[in-house]
């Protein structure tokens, strides 16, 4: 997969997804 520059919207969505996962404890080491 080629790495593409994220649009602001995509980046924000990705960030939100990450935070939700962290809040649920889905990501180890947090």
C-alpha cells in the first residue's frame, strides 16, 4: 500500500478512532 497524505477529515477520523480504542483499552501499553 502506498502511503498517501491524509486529508484533514481522514486524519481527524483516524485520531478519533485511536482515542476511542485507547479509552476502551484496546491498545496495549496505554
